[in-house]
């Protein structure tokens, strides 16, 4: 009994069986159940050691991650890593840090040191990227969900992102339409005056402006992508300002901290205080009550990034700049209208 | 203003400032606040690009991860990755899959292909490891939180783990002492007849036996480390069996799915049904209500692994087999006694 037999018995492709065995999320629940049942019944023991030992893999794809502490990125690394493995390449993962300010220099050193055939950058600031730099680099680069790139020069590299400003605008407008006027915003950090956080803050401010509500610095919190910090900051805020009726947190990890702080302040989520997160992580769906969120197309973003990179490496594609859609998912955490 | 000035102003070491900037969890909240305040006030822009470009890093440490889909491992990868970076090495991350059955063969190929100076394996089955294998490998190996190793031959490699059987026994005994007799167990998968899951299942069964309660196969669920699957399975179970009063899930990710299923079945967590998870993830603490869990010493396990590996690489240590303690943290999800 081998993986092909399993696939035949289940009436699916070998790659589907592989995805199920690898616990890859991109499989229908019913298919997963069916495949696992057959695996179980057949006592199938996967064994590809021989094949693995034959590989002498010197083909490296680099993933440069800025801020892997955000589980959103580590989930993307998983998906991308699966695809890299499937394609016969090896993933070289490098975490980049806030103090590594010039991300383009870190990237260049990474490519040279590791003799990479291609790179995906998750997050980071690439505002300084220019023609000479791209000439020096020589290998294809895909910038995914990065904070910034050079909007004056977009040739010679690819970008895959969402419209952070628009997404934050929509979430804020939803709250405003439901009568909220005192909305707190939790960003990761407000001292970085550029990038993703700034664009989400911008979208928030734009929506307030349209509804003639003044932006109040006191309602701006910093959660540093951590549940515990978000919890403390939200508790303090709710003690100080009785009039807050809604919180918009720019990541689900921070929203969880806000949620618990609302409960511990003796208020009810979705009744006294509405809450919206950002990212579309599982935890927002399974929280009690479920938390509204802006769903990023995480799977699509990951898959598009690696597929595009592989195509670029094989000269099957030109460079592309792709903006993917987000979706505001309204759940019990904002069921109540204020007015 | 550089990182040293920041450290001086904050009255802490440079490495602490670095940890704060990297959002490393291992910093006191008060210290973090202080450092961030100074960074903010000083408009400090971290810049170590020059240093990075000077590095010509050919020193590689490999991390072989079995089942990175579990966020528990990706959090450990983060911590280990930070330490590897700090020590001037590069992390090469390889995800190993269930179908790669012979983990020792994957490991050997990984070491040879990538010319690694040392490896940490997170998860996996190393029951076949033997003297000849260790002779061939030549570089130090640390097996961390793996399912199995060869208990007959423990020379020439290191192990860092917890006692899974004991931890599961303690959680189950806690429920039994509180009068629960119909306890459901959610494991990742019960068809893998060895390793971590089997040991946790063993601990569960041992505790039942001590309290003269028969183990009922019907109360055994498989959540595959996924919240959505755990949710569906728990809902089905609670519909079928009215008498369940407690659920023990062998990972927090699965416990979240159970929690939501309890609520959606019209029951109250901690009142009608008690719930214990496993791992000690943030989400169990910030869930509503907070979920009891078995806290694994995640940070200590990660730090010990990389510190031991570096010591082994520098001939500063012998190989060690370390079993770290776990802690049952009782929270609101199991406040109620049945009898």
C-alpha cells in the first residue's frame, strides 16, 4: 500500500493525499475525513526515505521574515514552506529584526551568503529599492505583505499585498454606521511613522473624518502584536474612559487581549463594547463570542507568492504587482447598534 | 543615538534592548515599557546594516520541524531563531512531513545537503537512532520534544523533553478528584500508535484505571491539532452523549475548538463541562473564560535546546538527556466540582 493506492481508493489525486497527511489547511473537510479513514484502515505507513536520500538538493529559496512573532506570518511560512518542499527546493528562513533597519541590505546579504535562487520577503520596508539594486541582486524577489516599497520604481520585482488603508477604513466605517462615536484603535506601534500600521491608522482617521468625528490621540493604543500588552492597555483605557463603545484592533492576536480586558472590566463583548480584529485567524472565529475581523486572504497570498516566485525563477512570468481583496467578517462581537 | 545609548538611558543591557526591539517575550513588562518609551522619545532608528553586510556567514544551524502546523512549534522556532541570530549563525529551517516516515534519514540528508554545524529536531520519531548512525552524522544533534528516541542507546546525542505521560495523568487525575467520571479525551490522532499522543493517551488511561473507571473508546476524539476539526468532533460528541462533564484536549489549539463547541451546545464552560488544554499558549489565558492548561516550559525548552547545541558545537558540554517539568494551571474552565 503506497500513497498512490491511498489516492486511488479515496478517488483523489496524490497531491491531495499528501496535503491531508501534511495537515495542510487547503483541503475540504469531507475529503480530509475520507482520506484519513482510508489511511487508518489500510495501516499505510508513509515511507519516502529512499527518495529523500537520493536528493542532493542545492536549490535554495529564501524567506526573509520581518517580525515572525506575529503568528500571521508563521502561518504563511508554513503554507509557503509546504509548496517549496513540494517543488523540490529547500527553504532557508531568515528572521529579520527591527534593528536591522535597512531591510534591502539584509536581503542582499542573505541572497549572496546563501546562494539563493529566489526570495520571498514577508513584511519589512523596501522603500529604498531602485534600479541599480535590482541589477545587483539578479535573482527574483517577491515582496509579500511588506510595509513599504518604492512606488516610483516598481520594475524588476513583484509585490503581493492587501489595501491596508481601505481595509481599516471599512472596519471603522462599519462601526460608525452602527452609531459608534468613541472608538479606540489598537495598533502594533504608533512610533513607526511609516508602513502597514501607518496605513491602517490612516484608514481609521479617514473614516472618522468622513463622519465628522475628531480623532482623539487618547483613544490610540499600542499592543505590539501581543495579547498580554493589549489586555493591560485596554483595561487601563476602559477604566479611564467610560464612553468607549467600540475597539478596532489591527491584529487578531491583539484583539484577543482586548476581548478579555472587556470581560474583566465587567462589560459584555458585542453588547457594551463592540470589537473588530484584523487578519482572520482561527482564534477570532472560535473565541467566545466570535470576534469580527478583517480577513486577509492568507492562503491565497502565500500560494500566489510562491507560485509567482517559481514562475519568475523559470522565466514563465513577468513581475507583477498584485493587490488582493480583504473581507470584513461581522460576528457576534459587533451585533449591537448604538443608535 | 545608538542601541548602547538606549541601553544606558534605560539602565539595562544592550541585549535587553535588542530583545525588546525584537518583541522577544522574555522581558519583564515594566522593562519593556521603559525601553520602548526611551526609544520613542529618542527617535532612535536602529541601523546595523553595515555590520550585516560585513558578515559572510557560512555557519548554518538546522532546525528540522515535524508538524510546524502546530503553533506551539512555530513559537519555539521563533525563540530558537532569535538565539541563532544573536550567536552569528544562520538558521536553516526544514519542515518534515508525516509521509517522510524515517525521520533519521531526512535528518541525515538535511545535515549533508546543507553542511550544517548542528541540528535541533522539533518533534519526530527517532526510535531507530543507533551508534553507527551517530558516527556517520558527526555533528551534534539535540532532539527536542520528539515523539520517540532509542531508549536503549542514548549516547552521542541530546534530548530535551517533558514527561507527557505524567502530565496527562495529572490533568486527568485533577478532573477525577473533582468528581468527573465521564471525561472525553481529544488527541491529535489515535491511529499513530507511538509517540507523544500515545504517551498522553497512556497517562489518561492510567489515571482512569487508578480511579476504577473504565476507558470508553467512544469518548476518544481526534482533533488533528486543528480548532475547526476539534469543534465539529466535540459538537457531535455532546449531541450523542449527554453525560460528558469534562474534556481534556492534548493541545490548546484543539481546546479552543472544544470550548466554542461547548458554548454552541448551549452549555457553560467550567459549569456544565470542564475543559483542560495542553501547551500553555497565550490563547488559553485570554479565552473567555480562561482555559486550564498544562503549561509546557516553552521558553526554557527552546533556550535550553539552542544553548546546549551551541555548547556541544564548541565542545563545552557533554550530551545530556533533560526532562523538564510541566505545570497544571487551573483556570475558570474547571472551577466547578461535580460531587
